[in-house]
């Protein structure tokens, strides 16, 4: 298969070639020795709860990878928050999935990191419009992964066109500084008018107002130019020029209101994260969050065998035996051996994903997002 951008083709992932070399050598060694024990393997980030919850996602890709293999798999529901203990359990002959470990962890670690950062932005501005603007910071082949994680965490939309095709969602966004440069300084009104005349009527008229002049001057000019057709203004001022950014936003809001443009929203982008959202959410209506999501550290998942032929085992520092995790009535996360009683009133979280190689769960992004936001409230995420 041709891979003009140097990406790993889907066939290599499905066939187990997207792996670390030592798994191939392990497969060869076990086959040569005539060994293929039945095992239980668990994917975890922390053995015990730490008090720091993260968002679980990427599970649909895992189901696709393991479908048709002689394994049973249990996993947390998509969008569930977790804090210690297993998030996924595989039972079956080890060679059924040995070479898939690298891809399994990759499908889970980075998307869960993206979703966790996006949820931090969401809870920072619960009543604000928050959009994902981070596609430019990652390889184009994984932009749909970024945007799906953002939607799962409750963000209101994203900017990437091809990701919209994958996710069956309409991307958002209006104009870059490049458009303003093409018209030139002094011709901002002409640029905004041309945009208004060219784009479909369902695209919000959000004027970029920090290209040539100060934000107040361009904001008022945009309002005078487009009048009732102007939905909002966007301030994307670079951090080196901002000074007191909150003061700039408040000044723009004040001057728009003073001239009767109370219905014009103020939207902020450029290096925005949860701290900035908390600082600005009472004076701005919406935010574009980019690098805060895409720079998020991947969740440090590992896969470990915890049982071989029915006997508990573990490497040093890991916990042996098949486990279950529970959400307790007080919003806590509890880890226990699967054959023991869980905490009183606790709800078990690991649910069937695959039985005898058949996927037994349906995936729905809206449901996963609702679960994520509800669980965030239950556990007091980021309080």
C-alpha cells in the first residue's frame, strides 16, 4: 500500500505488524516452545486510586482491533472517568493478542489524554461556547481522534473539515489573519463585507479584529460595517502583545455595548486554556482551545498479565489477580478482586466488550459525552 505521508497503513495495525519488535520475537519463541497459555491481561495507568481522575476513550478502535480473535474483553464504558485499577481486561490464549499490545495502548493513551484536557477546558467554562482549534498541532492523520475526544468531553465543536467528514459533524470557523492581509491595512471593512457576501448564510459572521489596529477600533468598525449581520468578533492577539488580556476583552465589550451592539459576542482564541477561560468567562462568550488539548500528555497505560492458567501472577510493583473497579456512592473509585464482594452500593464499571471474538457493545458519541459530563460531576472533576 502506498503511504505518501509516511503513516502506518490500517492493514499493518490489524495484522499485528504495528508492534514493538520484542513482541514478534516473543511470538516466535512461544510458538517454537509449543507454549500458548490462557491468560488474563489488564490495562492500567495506576494500581490504586490516586485522587486524580482521567477520561477513558479510544475503546471503539480497540474493539475493531480485537474483533474476530479468540478472546473475551471487558472494559469501562466510553467516556467513563477512572482513577486507578484496570480499565480493560483481556482473557484468552496469549498469542491471540501478544503482538497487538503496542497498538492497543496507542489507541487508548493519546485519545484519553486529549479528552482529559478537553474536559478540563469544558468545566472551566460550563456556560461558555468552547471549540477545539488544535488540529494544526498534530499529524493530519489523527485529527479526527483529537476532535472526537474534544466532543466526547463536551466541547461544542471543532474546526477541521476532514475530521468533520469522519465524525459526520459540521466544522466551525470563520476567517484567519491571512484573509485580512490579502485585503490589506485600511481595507478591513472590505474584507468583512466580502466574507459576508461569499460564505453560506448559516456560517456565523465572526469578524477577526486584531490584525492591523487595536481591538476596539477594529471591533467597532466591524460592527458598523456588518450591522445586524455581525454575530461576533474574535480576538486572537498574540501573547507577546496582550498585556492585560482581560482588560482588552472588557474594553471591547464595553465599547460595543456603549454603541448598542450588546448582541455581538466576543470570542477569544490563541493559547487559551482552563486558567484563561476562568479569568475571561464573565466577559467573553466563547473560546477556541488548541494546544492545551493537543499538548496534553498521553495517559501512561500499560498492559500486564495478572493470571496464567487460572493462577494469579504479577511483575513486581503490579497487583496480581483478575480485578473489578467500582464507582462508589460518594463518587469514589474502588479496586477489588473480581471474585470478591465490591464496596457497599458500588457500581461495577468493567462491562463486556467482546465475547468469543464478537463485539457485543454499541458505540454512540452522544451517549459517551453525556456519560463523561455526568461522571465528571459525580466525582467532582477538576474541583
